[in-house]
């Protein structure tokens, strides 16, 4: 939704004050500094096979200035050509991680074969993967052609301005290794001083290709992508502007100067002060429970007061249709919902998966539809606007227009080239017919997935 709203520029004196605010400086450690969580692990459900690799397809990795679809790269048996375009002023390494069609952990080697990482079950600490899994891209302006040799799921295609470190830990569930990936939220991660990012993808026989750009957890090395389908159509998600990390950090620092909230702490910089990445406020709150603790308190109280005498209508955009909600006692209750909603805290609003927004086993379809729409309304601060009593109902031009709001999400959308790319978990919630903000490309007959590193190409 870039261009659909504007955020006032801070005065020069205010900006100078903001730039002096504290930031998070990374201090990369080693394997003992790794923090293992669901965000940075891939868990296989089957152990690695005895045979560690599979045959490479012909011409698995080729550097060239242009990319053409060749007959020998036709997608078959899950083989998927990737065109990796380097628009970054520096050296870039690519990595591919995921699960093969047998749910075994794999990483792509430069020769185009799968590596099946292993680990010693007698060692309880993360073990480094020392095999060569870095695929160097050509220089700025070049395209490197890579083919995934088979179907893959829960996958990431990583890009780094340097070397990333991956580890394994033994999983009793699979009797084999789990992959421990670089963590954006841990400033002491072994890869913390490297600028990196990834696109997520799954390519299966039954479901086809689904690839996604997401900023739900962090903003890092700028990426964009496009997908050529079998019918000749092209889908794209251009991602962020080339200077997005530095730009968003500056905006967050200025916002800290305005409201005193720890937006600046979301920015991670290297030893020289160069911005590396920006973590989402939900992840910051998870590590710092007192951060933003009172940020939404007055607003949620006003919402509860207003809807104790007014009706909030939530369009489930599903079979339940439009549902009426009112505050009764201290709970927002909705017709047909199996349970109500307490006042959310800042961490609940930023993450959309805790407190009143945690979806539990047994919740009915009405509840599952209301949670994303209600949390999106809080993140975008639209519940008390004129017309905000119908959710989702207001156009995207109305999002983030008053404080308190999710400035992390607001500044991401301001900096996106085409407005695509999730900035919080339910960023795809919009009125029917409004803009599509998801950074997704998907097709049942994918031909080539192109990923551009370092910002969109000119022209």
C-alpha cells in the first residue's frame, strides 16, 4: 500500500534526537550462544537416508547475464528452476534448506544435489554443518541459475552478504537431525553480523508452488521475486526499496523521539553502526516483556467503552457472514462465537497469537474468522475511526492514521515498492475487493521462480 498513505516527516532537530537514541548492536557468538526456538528450526519427520546425496540434474548451477528457459530445465519430478538475480553491490551467497518429499532434512549443494545433514545423537549442543552448502552468486547485474532437484516443503531460499552458519541438533521425534537456522532475533547468533534474508517456499506434486516474502518476524537483506507459470503468466512481489533497512530504522528512531516507545530497539546494527535488520515488535516483546507494556492500554479501554454501547460488525468473509459483537462485562462477545475476547495487551496485538488472539483447539469457525479481523483492526488502529464499526470495511488508505498503531508495519508498507509483503501475521485481512498485501506467488504449474537480491531492477 505504498503511496496510499503518508506519514509526516519529522523536523530536522527531532530527527537528530531520534538518531541518537539507543539501538541494538549485534555481538555474534558461537554455537553456545544459539537460542533454539520454533522460528529457527526445521524438524524432519524421517531420519536422513544412508545415501547422503542424490544425482545432480544437468547444468545444475550456471552463472549467466541472462536467463532463458531451456528444454532441459523443464519442470518434472519436482525439479524447479530458480533464477537468482544479484542487484546488490557486493558478494552474495545463496542457501536452500527444507524437507524433501520423504520429509527428510535437506540442503542444496552447489553441484545441485541434496545434502542430508547428520548429527551425533550423543552430543546435546548444536553441531555445525561443515559441508559446502553456500552457492555464490555472480557479480551485480548477473543471474545465477539453480535447479532444485526434487519436490521440497517448509523450504527457505536464503541470501547473505557473507557466510551463514547452520547447525543441527538431534531430534528424538525423527531419530535424526533438526536444522538450526540463523536467528534474526538473537543479537548473539553466530550469523548476527551478516546481512541476510530469505523467501519461503513449498513445491509439492499435489499443491504446486507457493512462495512468500514476509516481514512478520524481521526485515533484512532486501528481496523481490516473480513466478513464470506454465500458461505464460507472471506473478510478482517486488518487495522493499533497496535502502529499506536504513530508511525504516530512521523512521523508527524518529517515532521513538515522538512517543518515547522503544521502536529504536527493533533495529540491529553491526560494530560500525551500519543497520543490518529490523525485528518485529512482537519478537522484541517476547524477549522484553515490559517493552510497549502500556502502549495500547488507553486505546483498548476506549474501544471497550465505545463498544459497550455500540455494535461492532465483523464480516467473517465466510459462511457465517457478518457477525455482531458488543462488550459485555469485560469481554467482547460475538454472536455465534464459542468464547469472548478480553482486552489485548501490546504483545497480543503485535503478535496476533496470544491472549485473546490465541486460537485453541475446539474453537469454532466463527472464532477462527474473528481473530484475524479483530487483531488486524487493532494493529491498524481503525476500530474508533468513522466507519470502523464494520471490520474489515475501511480501505487501506485508512490504516495507521492515528496513534497508537503498529508503526513497524506502517513503515514497512510505506517503503514497499508495490505494497506486497506481510508486516504482521494477518496483514492479508482486507475488505473484499481492496488491495492484496500478501507477498505471495503461487501456481500449480511453476516454470521458473526468479528472486532478485538487493532491491528491484531499474527499468
